[in-house]
């Protein structure tokens, strides 16, 4: 009973993780917020690009059928040859439909014709509904054509078929999906555990006051360098293991991936310091990891395709740093994008990084003002005590 009483006192003392609050918060997040966010289990208006080399009334009719599907949304129609891979960068499309030249002529001459379809198989679940919808469109089109034989349109013959190809992860390897996602997620999570208690630790050792009075925010951010270097090395080693021992498909440049991490890791580190700033001790700070790391893993396209989420959920997910990380992972590692191919996403991330930097500097300056105000108040109290002591002495 004494042990139980002692542990209860510690639990509610504020010296460790406030589990009595965290457990309720997790329950509410999972049952209310996540049930709303993860309510979709089908692809809704997944982005589809069309390369229409036939540019005929028939091909435009097929495009309208694709647009009318609840699972797909045509975002681009190109009438010139294009490498389908380029249309997948930055998650601009989940599938690319290719209409060959002479498609309408084949339709009216009874010649078999193929529609090419390229699927982004970085997540097989993202394209399952698209495959079903396209097969249904082709099947209904063939049925309608064959049903008209013997009527005024007896020249129609339904011999249309799909020629599909899965890109980027054709074998649906888990090393290219879940395993790679866990590598990046757990790496970022333990990096946060290692750094989120830094400010409370410096406060308890009275080093933070010296930095606030005489230093700059860089004096705190530079302390992240050894942790960030360890994280970068661990990610590269993990990728090497998956590539050599597993069947990871690394299509892009390792240097491009490393270059992006030189911006990504400091951003995660700055957020770690920011969220742990007001914690009383490192133990309490560790519990705040849940506020900004898991959200990116859940909504960034690793646990479920982004096509399953509503537009507002996809936009909201970009407040989490790992959402950006998985954008870069899909483009660089899976799709083989160069830096020019991800320039737009990288530019948007730099804006995000700038906002994080501004918030961190504001937090630093606010703490400096609080410290100066506290010191001024203590100095005023000391003066009052000295004056009172002199009066008593007289």
C-alpha cells in the first residue's frame, strides 16, 4: 500500500509523463478525430491524366466517362507524346490513361484496340478502385457496341481492351511500402525522443538562462547537429540494408535524397525543441512527441493512400513534417525524380520550414522577455529588501 501511495503521488506530481491526461487524450483522438479523418476506404476523385493521341470524338467520349466516375477525376489531357512517369511526380496523378492514334478508326472497322493504362503502384490500394472503374467503362462500352450490331450502327464492334502496367513497385513489395515507411517513421520518432527534452534539461541545469540572455536561437539549433547526423546515417544504412538484403527499388539519386534531408531533419528538430520547450522536465516533454510525429505517418500516404482522404484532410496533413518526408520518399526513391522534378514540392516545403523557424524564434524571444522580466522583478525585490534592512538598522 505504501508503494501504491508513493506511485500515485508521483503520477500526479507533474514530475513525469502526465499519463492521466495523455491516456484520455489518446482515447479521444482515436475514437473521435481519427474516425472522422479515416472514414473513407475508397479512392474518391483520384487524379487521372490522359494522353490522347487520337484526339477524336470517341476518345473525348471515353474521357467524359472517366470524368463521370466517382472514383476518378481527369486533371490533365495531353495530345502529344509524353513519358507517363513524368506525370506521377509530386502525386499529380494516380494513373495515366493512354489513347493511341487510330482508336476511333479501329472502333468503326472492327479492329481490336488497346487502351494503355499506367498505374502508380507505390500504394496498390490507391489504384484498386481505379482499375475496377476502368474495366467497367471498357466492359460497358464493348457491350453497348455489340448490342448495336444489326441496327443502324451495325458497323460498331466492341473489341476494346485495357493494356495495364504497374509502375514503381510492380511486385507490390513490402520493402518499397510499409517497411520503408516504418524506417522513416521510427527514425524520426526516436530522433524526437532524443531531442524533445533538450530545453527542459538545459533549464534544469540553468544553461538555458545563459543562452537566452547572451545567445541566439542558433545556439540551441546547433545542438541538434549530432542527433541529426545520427538520424541521417541510420536512414542511409537502413536504405542500404533494404536495397542489398531486401528488394527495395531505389530509382532516384541518393545524393538528392540526402540533400533534402539536410532541410527535413533540422525542421523536425526545431519542432521537437518547440513542443518540448514548456515541459517541466524531459520526461514530460517526451509525451508531446505524439502531437506532431504520428500524424504525418497516418495521413502522409503510408498507412492509407491519400486518395482515401477528403481534400481538407490532405491539406491539413501538411502541418506534420513526415507528410513532406513521404512526398519526397515517393518521388525520389520510388519514382526516380530528380531535383528539378520535385522543385515545386521542395519550394512549398521551404515555406513550411520558414514558418517553423519563425515560430521557434518567437518562442525564444518570448522566453527571453520572460526571463528579463523575472530578473527585473527579482532585482526590484532585492532593492526593497535592502532598503527595508537599512531602515531597520537605523
